[in-house]
């Protein structure tokens, strides 16, 4: 029977790299334990066609980063990889504290730690270990981009004793070749939003569209501005914008379209999972979100942001004090975040002025006027189904001042009634019933002669 780990290595296109990596570790152990000559081995991925090789070559990883990457990958594909090497050099067993590594709760092989990386790259030479440590902390592309991280250890433990962890999305990418989008959880309180609509489907007034275009410009040309034009030292990273307007006026759709047309994922932050009644927990939850996002090219969309970005209160008790500290913490994280952050609120005045001063733009999403409502009716009605002759889109737009989201709901209701009742045309009665329902949902009354 063939070795399953070997099969996996071959399927991933990693056989050559894994073989070289094993030789690299052999050289280190032979040098440290048997005083044999150490020969540097260059881990070569150029002849391999795998997700790992593509990533290595695309990012021009140094040999040190290649070692770190393979060290983080091998427990995923060959649980006995490190154990078998150590057993060859220490056949009688014994403590090998210099090599680092820990046992997992379920994983029975050696899980590499930061200490393992230090030993493989630098052995016991203090000066070399210091150089490698500096590389990991300040130069490694893998750590900078969040591909690999060190597990946080208990207070008092050396921080390099933490597990060397390959981020979940990269485990999936390197082993399957497919990108894994982060799922909503307590550690990542946000969900991916997308849209099948186009810019042409978005009905906004001219001023709002011009303001949205400014965001597009930043997303398209920020690297040119910061790097080629040398503005990195003068301008704070990131772009912060506030969307203000009643529900249903296009705030979420605009965020989704910005992501769609700039090739960026948009994550809507679930504030109910972020805000905690326990002191300090909100900051922890937000820290996890920003830490996860900082190395990604994402758009963060805080819907109904008043819940956490609202006006600070006067300090009456310890809870007020910590609530205000949370706002200050948010200011720091948002200003340091290098990506696009969109806050959405129903009312501009609900947001703390400390935030509004730091926005690059505040965009008003006004309720649609008569002309916009005509467009919304026409764009959202089915193209191949007629209206009953007793009603027109112009009449609907003139009589009923409702938002785009309301109009979509009315059309859905009327279309389903039309289908269920085997009608050939969308009936006036169904449209008016739908409009009455929308007014009722918002606690409004309207006399409609159905």
C-alpha cells in the first residue's frame, strides 16, 4: 500500500519541495547534533505547478519564508513528518526542547512552534536566531500578510513557544486550489454580501452618484497616490465614508456594487455579535475583526452603525466610562485600517462628531423623488409582463412616496399574486395592496381605494 502522505504530496505538486525541505531539516540536525558541515539548501518551486508554488513565485518569497510556509503546511498533509525525522536522530527518544513543537488535543504528531522555526532556520547559534527572529517579526511576507501567525501563549510563556498556525483560508487554498471565504463566527462577526445587479440598476440623484464615484477613484488609484506620488508619509491609510439615509435608499446595494466593480469582497459587520454588555468584550470582538481584515483587500460595511459609533455619553458610572473608551478604541483602529470602511446610518446626527470629522466623505442617500421613483418602478418591473391598463408607473410614482426597497417588495407581492391567480397582466389591485402593506409595516396609515 502506498504511503498516503506521499500521494497527497504528489497530488498537491509538492513532492520535490517536501523532499528538499526534509533534506534542509536533516542538514540542520546533522550540523547541530553530529557537528557535520551545514549546507544551505534552496527550496525550489519553479518546476512545480501547485497552489503553493504559484503563491511562492507570485510573491517572490525568500528561502526563509519558504521554510516557514512548508513547516506550517506539513502537519496538514503528513502528520508524522517531523516525528519520523526526529526519531531517526534520537531513536531512543528523550527530551529535545531545542526543537520546540507541541502535541495537539487531537493531532498526534508534532505541531511546530515558533521555536521549531528558529531551530530549523538558525539552530542554537544565538546571533543567527536573533536574525531569524527579526525576520519573522519585521520582514516575513507570510506574517505581514497574515498567511501564518503565532498562537498567543499564556502570560509568562515565551511568545515563540506558540504554535505556528497556517490561516484557515490558506490551508484551504494550498490544499484544494480554491479560495475559502471566512464564515461568520464569534471570531469573525461579518458576512459576505454580493449582488447580481449592475450600476444601471442603482437609482440615485446626481450628487450622490458623484460622491460614490470618489470612492471608486480611491479604490482604483490609492496605490498610485500613496506609492508612485509619494503621499504615504502625508496621508493616513485607508478611506472612511459615512452613508446616511432612510432604509431602502440604496446604501447596502451601493456597497455591494463598489465591491463587485472593483473586485473586492464586501463584508457586512453584524453589530449584534460585536457589541457586548460585558466591559471590554466589545473591544475584543472588534480587535478580532480588524486583525483578520488588515491584510485583506476587503471593504468593511458597518450597517446601522449608530449602535456602536453613536454619540458618547456623559460619564455617570463605570459602564459609561468603558463605553466611551470603546469609542476611542474604535477611532484608533479605524484610522489605522488601510482599507475602505463604510458606516451606514439612518440619520447623520446619530453619529458621534468625533467620527464625522474623520470621514473622507459623508454621502446622503435621499428618499427618491418623483423622477427617481418612475425609474425604480420601470427598472424593477418584469420586462415581459404588462401592467393592467388602469394603472401606470407614472401614477404610482406620483401618488406614493416610497423607497426603492419598498417598490421592490410591492413588485414581488404583486407578481406572486398575478402568478397565483393566473392573470396575464399585473393587476392594479395587487400593486395597491402591496403599497398598503409597505406603509403598514412602517407604522403608517394610508387610504387607498383598492
